[in-house]
C-alpha cells in the first residue's frame, strides 16, 4: 500500500469559549490511502466535522488547532504558510459540505462559483476555465449543463445544488475528497444518486475519499475502512467487513445495536443510555464509561490507550489490554 | 463539538449591567431627569425673564451656562426646555406605543381584514416623510406642546403597530397559545395574558429608542420655528443662538448638549435593553 | 439579468407609487379644510393680499362649491403641475421649489455618497476585528453620531471651523466675490460645501458603519464563506467578493427606508449654513407662514422620497438575483 495519501497524527483542536475550553478533537490519528474510501463515523457532536475542518485548516476562532500534524502528499499541512495552504485547498485536497443551500453563495451564478475554483488551481484563461466548469457539471450528471451554468443557486433543486458543490470540489481533480455528511440534507432517493455519483467519480478520477457520516448504511455500502469517533477521540478502527461483523469497542457495538438492518426486527433496537458527554469537562478515564454496559472498574479512572488487535484493527478499550500491544494513544 | 451543558439563565439586571454603556446611559438619563424636575426648586432666575444678568456674558458662577442676548439666564431656560423635551419625548412615545400595541395586537391576532388595512396604512406612513408631515401639521394646526406631542405620536404609532403585529403573527401559532386555547381561555385572555407579554420585548426596546427620536423631532421642529412660543424649548434656543453664536458659543453649546445627552443615554439604554429582551441577540 | 424582467419590476413599483401620491395630495387638501381657520388663508399664506386676489382665489378653487367638487378642481390643478403661487416670493410655487432643488441635491448627493462609501469600508474593517480598542471607540463615536441633533452639530462645526479657525466660509454656496463661471466658481462652491456636507454625513456614516459591521459579522459566519475558503479563495476576495454583497443588501434597504429622515437632516443642515436649497426655503416659508410653499414642498419632497424608494428597490434587485428571477 505504501505511504498513505493523508496521515493525521495526534490532531488536537480546541474551542475557546466563554463557558470553557471544548476539547473538540482530542488526539485524533487517521490515515487515508491512495484510492481508498474511508469513513469517519459517530453521533452528532462527537467531533467528526471539526476533524474534517481541522484537516483542511478551516478552523475559525474561537476554535484553534493546538497540536498534531497532518501529512498530505508528503507535506505537513499545519506548517504550511497561508498561501501554500490555499493552493492545496480546493486543488489536491477538496471538501464537499452538507447543506447545499447554505453552502453556495446565493448572489453568484453557479458557473461563476465553479470557474472561481478552477482559476485558483489551474493555469487557464477565462474561456477555457468556463469550459472546464461545463465539463465538471456534465461529469456530475447535470443535463443541460450549458443552461445550468448560468443559474443562481436558488433556481436549482437540492440534489442539483449538491451536484454543483461536488462539481466545484472535483473541478481540479483532487487526490482526496472529504465529504462531510454530503447527503444528510437531501431526500432519500437523491441520497442514493449522490452517493453513486461520488463512487463513480472516485473510480474515474482515482480520488480517495474521507466520508464523514452518522449513517452506517452508507458506510457499509461505499467504504473500505472505518474510524469510529466518540467524544473527540477515535475509539475504533477497522475495515468495513470486520467492523460490522465483529465490532470491538462497546460503543461501536451499541451503535450497531441501535440501527436497523434487514435481519433485525424493530423490537430488537436498543438505544444507548445516557447523553453524549460534556466536552468541556469530559468524564474521567474512558470517555464512554458512563454509558458503557461492559465497563470495568479501571475504565472510570484511566483513559485507555489505542490497542492494536489485528492488522488494521484497533480499539481504544481496556477490554483488549491482553489482546494487543498498546500503541501510542 | 458543542458542549451540552446549559449555563444558568442570567437575571435581567446581570445582563443589563454587563453592558457598561447601558449603565452609563441609565445614569445620565437619571441625572437629566433629576435636573429637569429639581431645577425649578433651586433656580434663582426665571427662564423667560430678561435682563437678569448682563447680556451675552460667558458662563460664570452666577450664570453657569451664561446669558443670551436678552440677558436671560441660559441655565434656567435650558432646564425648562429640558422639561419640555422630556415631556414631549416620553409622552409621544407612550401614546404611540399604546396605540400601536392596541392596533397591532388586534391586527396580528385577528388577521385578514384588519391586518390588510393596517399593512396598507403602515406602508403609506413609511413612504411619506414624517418630518415634513409634522412640519405641515404643526404649521396648520398651531404650535403648542400638545399639538406637537399629538403630531409625533400620530406619526409614530404605525411603526410600532407593524412590529407588534409581526410578533403576534409569529407567536399566535406557537404551542403555548394552543395549549391555553384548549384549556378554555377566552380570546381576550389569549391576547392579553398569553401573547402580549411575550411580544412586549421588542416593543419596549423600540419605545425607548422612539423617545429619543421624538425628542430629536421636537427639537427639529422648534429649531425651524415651529415650537411652542409660550415655552422655552431647547430647539428654539438653538434657533435663537444661530445669530449670536459667533460671540456667544455657550448659547448653542449647552442647550444642544442637553438634547444630545438625552438621546445618547436613551440609545445606550435601548442597546442594553435589546440584550435583555431579545434573547436572539444575546449570543456574543 | 434580463432587461425586460427588470423593467417590469420597475414598472410595477412605479404603479404602486400612484396611490401614495394620491394620498399625499389628499393630505394637503384635507389640511386646507380641516385646519382651524378659513381655507383661503391657507391658500395665501400670512402675507397681505388684496380683496380682489382673495376673491379670485375663491373662484379658482371653488371654495363655495361642495367638497368633492373642490377636490376634483384641486386634483386638476396638480395634474397640470400647478402647485399654487407664493405671494411672498412672488413666484409660482413649483418653479420656486425646483429652482432650489439643485443645491439640495448637490449637498445630499455628495454627503450620501461619501458617507456610504466610508461607512461601508469602516464597517468591513471593523467586522474583521471585533472587540478591539479601535472597535469600541468607533462604536461609541458612531453612537454619538446618531444621537446628535444635526443642527447642533452644524452649529458647533460652524463655530469651530468657520469662525474660530476660519478654514471655511460660514454660509451660503458662493462668496460674494466669487467668479461667475469656470473652475473658480466650482472650487468656491466646493469650499462652501465642505462643512455642511461633513455635518450632514455624520449621522448617515454612523448608521451605515454600525449596520455594515453587524451584517458583515453575521455574513462571515455563514456557510458559503466556508465553501469559498475551502476552495482556496484568498481572504480579501472572500470578504469583498463573497461576503460584502450579501451583507450590503440589508444596508441598501435601510438606506432606502431612511431617505425621508435624511431629507429632514438636509433641511436642518441647510438652515444652519444658509445653504440655498429646499431646506432653507422651508425655513423661510415657515417663518413667513407661507402655506402654499409649505404644501408644495411637502408634495415635492414626498415625491422625492418615493423616487428614492424605487431607486433603492432597483439597486437591491440588481444585487440580489432572487428578486427578479423567481
């Protein structure tokens, strides 16, 4: 497999608010290899969106990346100058967001917004850039791209707007596409279309993908590997098959127990007890312990490190102390 | 990413006092009120008596704000004018608020016919320049304190009515109103007990700012010569000062300063009230 | 933006203005008859008039006819642009007012333009650095700016800059000894324009500054700004090309709504500096109780406000495509 395309080590981002410091991303390490589709899964508020923003260095005050490194194509993004980072963003490293209505500038034509992206990363003159934008629109499956290119966002449907956002992101053929809940704001039928589009684009352009989502169904269908996140930390890592067949971390297990699948009846659903933790004053020891049904006495005292259980499978849980060697947490 | 604990609801005083500007504003306003109310007790000179001192003399111990060309004590006249300004300002704001709340509430609650009429009315008032209509009304009906107050009130209430109506419209479809209705509350009770208290927040803020606007309007009218000739008014003093201010800067500086401080303090207080009464703007 | 839809939009707005025009005329008419006193007095003003003139007015306006006939007569006159005659100024009201209009437009136009540009610029700068010392200072100054009666500010400016420092003339638009044409004349007018324009701008600048600052802060927190940054757009372009057009929409609306108020400010400023515009005319007419001129001014000024509102709407539609493209 060689060097991963993206490798984040001990990434930590904090929000400095009036009520206290929120440890939104607390020592997250993850990799995305070439051509891979990796999922980052978790409940709302667990820090997955903040992780994505941190990878792109889009964190704004009162948030700040406080430590760690993000190696992308051999360079540490966190040590680049603003100008260098801007050359990377939208070019080799692109992002697609959740709600296409609010993420598009309502006063700018759709084509203009794509052309802007193209001009920033490719040395083309205006006419050629417009053609590149047209091509991008066609590639994301918009018929009559020649008309749509001059539309304003409010003239398009939700699904089309999301395609526009995707077109913007892939216009410069990125090596890695980060998709933050790209289908959450869309109708169920459109969701499937968009996900298939993303899969197709990945194949065509050999782009890797980091999919941020809370929808396990999407993960099962479209991703190769999974990171499970809880309260600002990665609690489990593994490939898609083993995560679903043999979930290791109690949180992952609880998550799977609470979601529907064809062979489960509704009565078998269990919700996870308790509330997501307060990230200003997180629980002592393992952050999941107040809601964990398998906890040991040790869990409330010491935070567990990341244990390697099998190649490519890790879990941050005291249950696996003997099973694997502890890696750096 | 967000914390899930909820901080305790701060009391209104706490919020208000956090905004230092509002506290300063409130203090200034209080001082001005005190000045206006108590001054007659301590005054040595009558506001309209001429030749109580040398004509056009600068501020001194006997005449803290100097004298004008007719030898009148500026301080006495200014405090009298301050009384007029405060009366007109608060009076007009109160009347127009009451009127506006009444009409706006009814329109917002009953909707349909009353609402359509009200909206037309407020639109008209929005387009027609208020100041010039005020000039016209006062010129035609005579310049007395009452007329001026009434004119300002009549020109201001549509704005409040519109605001109240908006609040009523958004509030009347909220669940707590349905709950009260289901529990058997009468229509009047729904209006006055359930909805109105919640709608009052922005109204109070608006009313505070309106006092300042009314004062500026009154001062402007007096400056142009449409003030009540029987009473000293700050705007009128500025008009009189126009000719003599070259040699007597105090005849314009002090009266104008009083108007300025009134409006400034009201705006400061209004800003502070916004923080309390408009929870949406509280996030900083 | 297709020109036809824009034209339709403008046309629609103009049509909406007609009923308001009617109401304005109605107000004038109503005042003549509702105010205490003989309607004729309001058609003459407080000047001396010969009995023959009074008689002719009675006949002209049909003052012994039923009210609705009088209204029709009155409307007819307005339709012919006859706003009455001023005995004091010895001129038809309309031409008197129109003669003073350019001076007012010059003052207002210059001041509004300058204060809008500066206000927006300062607002944008302030939005990027909230809660700094400069921000608090600017906020306070702007608050003072719109709490101040404009005529008081004018008088203070006069005293300080024209009388004490003698940097600027104290009144009027031209000096008595000014050249009668050419650049010298223009410069002279400009010199006279400075103080009134500055005074008058203060309020507007404060308003625009506060509003732009707030709106920019709101807009900069919106999602599409993140998208722009995610594309790699430089911060300057994010601010001026993406955020500002969105933030400026409510500012345009407010400026439009405030136009009536701005006119009032202009009137008061002209009075302080004896600037020969419509404002000064209003002051003189009030002093002379010249009702025809007062009513005429009210009508003309209201029409100006209506026009300003239409212009504002058009500007808004030009920036925001959602208005015309449904």
